[in-house]
C-alpha cells in the first residue's frame, strides 16, 4: 500500500510541476506574442504584397533590352583618334559605339567620368548627348514617343525607390507625364534598362521598404540600429514559434490532461489547432529573415568596382576603323590594357555557318543563343589578333580587385566602405573558369544583372568565386561558401524555392498561404488576450 501511495503522490507532484511549467510557458508565449504582434503584422502584410503584386499588378514594358546589331563600317568615316584630335582631347578612359536617332556616335568616357558623344561620320560633338541618349533609351524601352518628360535627373546612389537590387550606378531617372506616372531608370554607359516603376509599383516599393525592410528606422537612427532591431525581434518571434511547438507538439502528451481542464472552444481552439502547424513556417521565415539581415551590415560597393585606366591618343597608333577583323560581324568596340599592352576589345556576332541544335525540352534555348557573341582582342600597336585573352584579362581583374596590384585613381572604389577585403590571389591556383551567358545558376542569379560574365574560382581558404564582366572591366559579384549557405537559406525558407517543381504560381500561392496563416494566428492570439483582459475586469 505504501508503494501505491508514493506513486500517487509522485504523480500528483508531477502534475503540479507540469502545471506550473505550463502556466509560465503560457505567460511567456503570450508575452512574446504581444511584443511581436505589430512586427508580425508588418512583415506578413508586406510579404503578402510581394507575390500579389508580381501576379496582379506586375508592370509590363515594350522592350527590356536593346538587341545588338551589326555596325556598318561605312558609318565609321572617322576613327576614334581623328575624333579626339579634332575635339582637342588627349586623354580618356574608354569608348564604344552607339546608334540612335538615325546616327552613329562614339560614346567617350572622360577622366571625370562624364560621357561625350561624337558623330562617327563627321567627328562633331553632340551637345547634351548623354541626356538625349537617356531619353531615347527610355522611349525605346517604353515604346512611347509621345509622352512628355516631366523630369530628367542623374542618380548616383541608391534610394528608397531605386534599391541596391537594381545594381547599376550611375543611372538616369526619367519621369514621364503619363496616367501611370512612369519612372524609368537607364544606364547610358551600357545601354541597359535598370528598372521601371509606374505608380502602382512606386507605392508597393514604398510599402515594402517601409514595413518589410523597416527603412523608417534609418530616418531616425542608422542602418546598424535597423538591423539589430530586426534581428532582435525576429529572434523573439522564432522563440515564440519554438515555445508553441514545445507546448503543443513535443510535450503535448504531458500537457494535454492539464489543458483539458481549460475550455477549448471558439477562438482558443482555432488558435491552437492552426498555431502548431504555422509555428513551423514562422520559425523558417524568422530564421531565414534574421540570417539574411546579417548580410546587410556592409554597404553595397560593387557598382564602384571598375578598372578604368587612363589612355592617351598617342598610345593607340592603329586607327579604330582600320582593324584586322571581320567587319561583316562587327557589333562594338572598347579598349583595355593588359601586361603593359593596349588592346582593342571587339565584339562580333557568331559566325553564320555555325550550327546549333535545340536541346529537347529547353524552352530557354533561343534566349541563350541570343546572348552569345565572339570577343576578339587586337593589339593597338601591331593590329594583330591575340587569341584566348578574355580569360587572362578576367584573371587580371580578379587579381586587381583583391588588392593584388596597387590601386590608384583608375579604380573608382569607396575608401570608406566597411566591406571586408577579399584575400589576395597572388600565387592562388585557379580551380574553375567558366563563361556564363544566362542566369540559370542559383549561385549567379538574375539579381546580379550583368551578362555575360566569367566565373573564376581560386584555391583560397574560402574557395571564393569571382564573376567578372570583361566588357566593362567590372566585378559583377563575389560569392563565398558562406554566401551560398545564406543564399540557399533565404531561397528555400523565405521564398519557398524548394517548390519550383510545381511552378511559380503554385510556389507563390504557398508563400501567400503560409504568410496569411501566420497573420491569422497572430491576430487570433491578440484577440484572445483582449478577451482575457476584459474577462478579468468583470
């Protein structure tokens, strides 16, 4: 009998302990929920808008890029040397050829960074050429030759409406007098469309930036405070999700008897039933969001990672319109220096006799082929083609951007950047080199904007990969193994890219339902709290 009595006392004692623990857990769970109810509402509502806007209010544009066209050599009556001499220009950074308004121009980048335009037929300078070209590009992309331009300005840093995700800087921003109040951003130095925002998208960007990225904290504090606040609240939300999983999942068998003493009707019942499943989504959203926020400490500086030495016209004896190349395939030209030698970098269309066979089931085949071209380097002194130099030049740029060589005024980089320097590549073995002409890779996605690029991976402690755009001598992206882990975390747990197999529509629908469920559970919990407070008053 004594043994049975001891067992009963033990069970009774355990039930009191469990009841006490659960009571405190409920208090913690409720307190955490109250602390984070506003942040959860902000994040879920703004998160819901992202796929919603993409499907129902996605803006469309007539053209998203300019197709490369073969340039007729007959249009190049003047060489770049003759044009520069005619206009008393001795030094410059680079040049290329562009065509608009039924004329062809040399676009010359000067030492201060401004772009000048000279007619290739007569060498005359086009006044306000860069602004005129920006307007022409904008009208081409929009297919709008009638609407008036309300405002044209140069954007030199990222703003609340022109986010760092757009990558290009500097760009022209043109605002059109149209019912949709279209704002379009173009990079004249590459003829690229950066982004375009009608009224609906402008409102969405403001809402998302304010309530998802919490940009309002930047206005009253700084970026570090914003990130710390977000990580702190996301950590609390994750703890709330864990406590919900612990109470209603892992320890449910121990707590269900105590819980059965309390009514499980109405809102309380739904909050508990939905909450246990939603806790998993809450945990993944909070974890991936906080992890992603840790990558935002350093300012974005890739737009300044460009190698731009100064060239003198007397250093380039071979006329630009008299090069030893197949002019029937000529698309564009630029100039580089490598190993103390100056080269013309010429872009040609692929040879017509080259045959391609469309792979079965590859719907992106045509897009891939359209982006390909042949690059030829010609010695600016001897007029001789130097084969297989593109990879060597990319290797030099990667070495340069990692402090492998001394930097002077030729490299426009922000010395105030807090970004950690990459390890020098001196004596580092090249593990992989690859030309990328599309954004299929998760490692180098469409967010990076620039194509084609050369991927270089070196035998460094972190096995860092560098993506080089040799056409502009720019560093397009730097990816470390840590970046890959964070990228996959955000892609899988925040954007649900693990559901790509079901298609974008189903994936976005799943994301919306998950965010909506979190919002509903949070609101139900808040209503329960208000009702409990009201009951205590009476």
